[in-house]
C-alpha cells in the first residue's frame, strides 16, 4: 500500500469513526463504538502496524496523520460522552421527579377523621340550639377531675373511672382526665350564669383496647346553668338534640342512674338508629342505645365553684363521641378508629 493510500485510508477511517461516534445513542453504544474505532482490532491499529513497512520520511508523515486521527476520535468520543451523560442525567431526574401536585387531585384529597367529623356535627347541632363550645386540658388535677365534681378522695365512685395518673407533683394529684366533666368546673369558674356550653374532647382510661373499649376516646359534655332550670328542661333539650342530630324517627328516654355530680342522675338512651327500635344485634334486641349520662347539677358542685345552690340550678350531660360514630355507621369494632387504615377511613 502506498503512503498516499495509507493516509487517505486513515482519513476515511477517521471520518467514518467520528460519524459513528456522533451517531451513538447511549453510553453503552458509545463504549462499543470506542472499542471498534480505537481498540486492538480497530482499523487504525492495523494501519499503525503497516507503518513499519514504510520508509522513514513516509513513516513520519503517516505517523503524524495517525496521531491526529487518534486525537480527533478521542475528542469526538469525549464530546459525545458528555452529551450522553447529560441526557442520561436528565432522564434519571425525570424518572425520580416527585409529583407534588398529586395531593391536588380532588379524587385523592384527604378529609377529616370520622371522629372529627362526628364531633363537628355534634357541635353544629348544639351551637344551633344556642350553646357555645368550650375546651379544657387533657392533663388535669385531682381537683377538677374528681374533687370539685363531688367525688372526694376514697369515695367509692372513683372506681367508676380507671384513672391514669401522671408522674408529677404529689402522687395521684395529676392525671389524664377520665371524662370531660372537669370542663364544667372550669367553665363555671371562668364565667357567671347563664351558661350553656358543650365541651368535646379526648379522655383517657386505664383500659385494654377491645372491640368496644379504647384507652383513649372522646366525649362531649354539656352544661346549662341558670335560675329555675328543671329536669324537664334537661329532658326537652336532649330530645330536641336527638331529633336534630338523628332525624325525626329517633327519640330519647331517660332512665334513673347514679353519678356523684348530678342529683337526680339518669342514663340517656335513644331509639336504636340501626333498627329504629325494632331490636337488632347493635342494640342487643332492646331497641335502645345507651349514649351517656346526665342529670341535675349537684349542689356540692355549685359550692365547689362558689355558686349558691339556692340561687342557681342546672343540668349536665356527657356522652361518648366514638360510640356514636360507630353506631351511626354500623361499625362493630372501635379499634378501627385508632388503626388508621386508609381503606377504612376513606369510607367516611
Ligand atoms: N362523666 C360521666 C362519665 O364519663 C358522664 C356524665 C354523666 C357526664 C352525667 C355528665 C353527667 O355531665 O351529668 O361517665
């Protein structure tokens, strides 16, 4: 082969090599093109071996051309590699991109928990009846949770609530409130009658969770204080609430009971909202559902907040929000409210 032929062979091979480098579509493809154009079996490598057969001058010229060819191919490879690198990075970023607009898809938007919805609805009904909404702390003192509610230390009625005490101050003086009734005391300390408040909130008891118990659950408390409030006002208010909240088919009844902070005291029942009084599994065939307790504010409770029981009268009630939510939706395990499985929560 003449040196002329050799040089044009090198130039052709280089041109062809650069074209193939530029045409490589991926980094992998580029790597194999690199082996083909610069590797041991590459055309240029064979040409280099042929240089030995040339005379010294021709070998120098051809050698220079060969070096330039290598440099040109290496430069083309480097260019193409950085282009393909950038492309691969952009592709990876696109794949890893988090679509943060997803939560704006109305079909997937979250909503309030069933218990929160129930509490909001209860508040709405009571506010519509002229009540205001009050709140109290979940960590309470013995005074508010028991003492001021006419449950002195060692009173057997303390056994009605399995109390969780907080390790703070003197033993058994600070606790997680076992009911929302302490808010009655706080409201009467803060405002003078007439009073009409409801106080929804979380309460705690030393209970093991099962299908009908949770150690943390929710109650809504009610308190009305004014002159000449009667048991008839209590019964009428609860009946008005019952029909407003559950609809006209559901009515209430009061059964004699005992609570230390009310006298007389009663259990507040409503017609079973599942069977409307016919008798079913939910109401244990009785036709009635027990919602909570109520009664006329005990004179000792008024005395604890410096209200004269000769002048002031009142009624109070308290019932469980969780149970109410479960009954309304026919859910038979209260633990569902805590497990937070979206497949359950999505249904409400
Ligand atoms: N605090 C009571 C409980 O947790 C419920 C209750 C009963 C509240 C009678 C009241 C009431 O306000 O008058 O068991």
